[in-house]
């Protein structure tokens, strides 16, 4: 097993893990700057996907105000993450070329614009266009933040910092499900979305001022874009099925609570907040546990926990309180699994390919987000949520099988 923070060759038969030798890593900054960096990266991750959680948490209000159906609500997720999946491989090359600070500032500015447009949407057409624009920050988020960590954090702290910044996504879920949903109950859902847009703009200014300058270009060519190989290919497939299940939960959980379980719109939105809170704890905790030698086994374990969580959501139709347990379990297991995938990428990928490999794994995740809700939408339209959650459980089961197969292959290849 390769030491923590270094690239590792793939198993026999999988091809080389990277096409160029690792570059020398700069010394890490002192503790204070590392904390500030972690806070900014966490904020960037939160804003990169905030629109997803806002549309899910505010779904009952959007259906009433914009006269959209549950199918159109699911289509917003498909459009946003379809765009992100298509742009992610290119986004990784952009980050490798221009550097993490420029990429992060651009991410936050585009996220602010997309949120502002969602807040002004008079109907489904502009709403879908704004959501498509929001796919750009999603495509940049993982490669830019991972690249910043590789450049500025010592190897032994990268797992902790990665878990913290990945928890930013769930911080966005918490913000959408509680304070922003509460704001929507007063001034309205548009005011809540515009507040989020303003916060993203402020964070962009802070990132420009606080992040270390990008290094001067050395003239070294960025490795050519190619298909995922070795571990990256396995994680792409794993992330595809994982993302499909998570996207259905994010999009339809609040609607399920409001329509099938009789919860009010604000209480149903709190389900998304619960998912966010447990997702934060899960991403931080599992990322810390993802040390070399152990990290390879975690994706399959987390997918199994996610399968149980989906079954709990289905059972809530007959035992209502289980919906809260199921939402919490989705956060602890399903949502946390993506953070572990990113830790694996940084442990075993050369620094000059970190942006691209992170983006390729993210592309699989985003493709799953695009494909999941359309499969769930007809079941939501027919009020067959129990069947929908079993479909989600099946997606998590496939993800677990893929992860288990890769871990077994990896162990055999390393001779352990």
C-alpha cells in the first residue's frame, strides 16, 4: 500500500495510474491559513450545489407558484447535473491549467448568477436555463478544491480537510432546508433564493482576497484528456449509481413528506436539513477514517448503509417517524460516500492529474444525478413513493456491488 498522500500504481491489468511523474508538492502553510483555506473551500462546495437543495426543499412552493409538475421538478435536477457531467472533464483541464484560486472565484460568481436567475424565473423555461448555468460551478467544484488541497495541505491532513470541505455540500442542504426554507415561509421563496445569491457573491470576493495566488505557469503541458482508467474508472461507475439514488432523495424527499406523509411544507423541508446535518458529520468522520488500507473498503460499506436508508424511507409510508431516521441515514452513508471517493483520488493520483481525475469521478456522480430523478418522477406522479424508494435502494445496491468488486480486485493486485 502506498503511503498516504502519494500516488499509487493501479492493479495489474488496469493500466498505469497516471501518465507523468508526480510533481514536487509545496510546503504546507501554518495552522491558521489552513483553517481559513478549509472554510473557504467548504463554502465553495456549499454554493456549487446549493441550487439542488433549494429546489428540493422549496419544491412544494415551486409547484404551487410556478405551476410546475413533479416531473418538471425532477427535470431541473436532470438539466443541472447533465450539464455538470458534460462539462466536468473539461472543467478538470481548466483547473489544471489556470489554477485553483481563479477557478474558485469563477465558480462562486457563476453560482451567484445562477441563483439570482432562479429567483427571477417566471416559469419553467427560465428556471431550467438557470439550473443549466448552475451546472458550471458543479463541474469546477471538486477539481478546484482538490487541487487547492494538494497544493497547500500536508499529506497527513488531507483526509481531514477533504472531509471538511466535502461537508460543505451538506452545509448547503442544511441551509436550504432550515434557514432559507424558514425565510421562504415569510418574504417568500424568491427572497430566500436571492439571499443565497448575495451570499455567494460575498464569498467570491472573500476567496479572491484570501486564497493564495495561483502559481505562475511553467510551460509544462497539462496531461491530455482521456477516458478514466484503473481506480478512476471503477469510481466513475460507482458514483453513477450512487448519484442516481442521492439525487432522487434530494429532489423528492420534501415532496414525499408533504404529499404522502402529511407534513407541512416547512416541516417537510426540514427533512432536507436533517440529511444535511448528518451528511456533514458523516463526510468529516468517514474521510478521517479513510486511511490507506482502509479507504478501499469503505465505498462498499457505505453503499450498503445507503441501501438500508432507502428501505427506511419506503417503510415510512406505514410508520411515519421512520422518514426522519431514513433521511439521517442517507446523510451518514450515501452522501458521505462521495467524500471517500475524493479521498481515494487524492491518495492515489499524481498531482498534475488531480484536477482531471477528480473531474472524471465527479462526472460519473453528476451523470447519476441527471439520470436518477427522471426514473423516480413517474412514480411520484402516481403517488407510488414506496416503489420509488425501492428503486433508489436498488441503485445503491448496484453501487455497493461495483465497489466490492473493485476492492477485491485491488487487494489481489496489491498482493495483500
